[in-house]
C-alpha cells in the first residue's frame, strides 16, 4: 500500500524521476520521466536503461558521472520541441545500492522565452542603430565642414532632427508596450471605467485630421448609436489613432478612410478601413508582432516605429477585447476591434 501511495504521488510530480541500479536496470520511474524523455527512451521499470536509451550525449553523461562518482546538471535538446535539464546523482540506500538517479525537468518554455527575448533585444538594437548612425554621421559632417552652405547645413540639421524624433518615438513606444504588458500580467490590469465609446473615436479622428488634411485624405465616420462600456479612454483613443494613422499612411493622396462604430450581439465593433495596398493574407497573423513589417524599407521611410500595431494589440487585450485585420474589397485593409459591451472586471 505504501509503495502504491508513493508511486501515485510521484506520477503527479511535474518533473521526471528515474532510478537505475548498479547493473543498469531501471528500478523506478514516474510517468513524467517517460513523457519528458519521449522518443529517446521507451523503457519502463525492469528494463536495461542503457539498452533503451537512444541518446548518445545523455548516455555519455550518465556513464561518465558513474565512473567519476560525480553528479552532473546539463541541458539536452531532445527534439526541436523539447529541451530538458537533467540532474544526475549517485544514489545509495539499502534498497538500491550504488544506484544512479536522474531528475528531469522540461525547460522548453523557458528556452522559448529566452530566445524570444534575445530576438527582441536584437531587433531593438537594430532599430535604434539606424537613426543613431545617421545622427552621428551628419553631426560629424557638420562639425568637420567649416564652409558649409547654409542650405546644406539646414538640410543636415533636418535629417538629424528627423532621426532624433524617430529614436524618441521608438523609445516612447517601447515604454508604452512594456507598461501595457506589465498591466496585462498584473491582477488589476489597466484602469477601466464606464465611458461612451463614440466620444473616444471622434477624439481619435480629430487627432488624425491634421495628418489627413496634409494628404488631402478624408476621414468618414459612420455610427448612429453610441455605447457605454468599460474603457480606459486615453489608451483606447491611442489604439484607434494608431490604426487611423496607418490607414492614412497607406491611403493614396486624395483618398478616404472609413471609420465605423456598430454592434453585434455582445460586442461593440469598431472598424478602420482604407483603400491602400492592403496586407497580404499570409501576414495577417503576424502583423501585430513587434517590429514586424511587410516592407521594412517602405515603412521606415514613412516614419513608423514598427510598434504601432503591437501597442494596439496590447491595449485591446487590456480591454479584454480582440483586434484583427482582413482584406478590404477590392483593395485595402480593414482593422476590426471588438470589445464586449459588458466586461467582467479581473
Ligand atoms: P509601422 O510603424 O511600421 O507602421 P505598425 O506596427 O503600425 O508599424 O505596422 C506594422 C506593419 O504593418 C507596417 O510596417 C506595414 O507593413 C503594415 N501595415 C499596418 N497598417 C497597414 C495598412 N493600413 N495598410 C497596409 N499595411 C499596413
């Protein structure tokens, strides 16, 4: 009974335990050990561990450890999906003399996050490097050229200003993103209060009017009804501004952008539609990733930070809503925000 109790208990552990005796016979293993080792070991209690183990680096680590009477802790990539950390220790008691104990932990998730963070740092550095290089280059030219024509000097200073603004925008957007992600992870989330959504959308349109006028683009709004919902008006306005701003960017001169407010069942539906080039369907799922761009060179010349849509996604997640992109017919992009009319606070 006691043996069964411990066996059951060990089967509930989130990490694998496997005990081999001095002859290499498996005397104990829990279910998780089998699951974590997967393809490389299909054995069970009573089998010859080294016969069943189909992974040379692990076999070597165990043999070496037994020979040198030293424990080990190592990471093993067992497949593209599975990375484990294994602790190997000498084990000796009256039921298992001169045995060897393996404790196996899955670190796949941790490694995935680590890789993601590394990529993110590389992306940020790359994005910051481009404007910084331009600033340094132009400032050095300004300092070194004593007899520079006034128009040229002004031209260089304008490039320095444009790139400084870009740096500042990237840093501000990164700070916004990090604060949104922190709020998402916290139990309270961002502050949400009952507010009217239509005012927020009209305010967002007003913010974008200046940029639209400069391109002779008209922003058309449709929405007879107004709705109350739980909102952080400042953040929601920023999400809608980011979408309208992109729509204006990608709309040809003298075109128009449509913004609509409606409802369907439990949701409030906000749509931002443009008639630009649209976004190829294969990128629809990736478009909200940080620094993702369909055409990097083009979006850089348009002055974006590459973080606008990520910010939109996190603002909407903080409102417990959804945001997605679809094709506009015959061409263009439609971004849709759905927020529940009645949201249960976290
Ligand atoms: P950016 O600062 O580059 O505009 P965003 O996160 O706002 O960053 O957008 C990411 C990418 O999505 C853009 O670089 C562009 O390729 C694409 N995109 C966003 N909105 C539109 C749109 N309305 N029409 C076409 N492409 C778009």
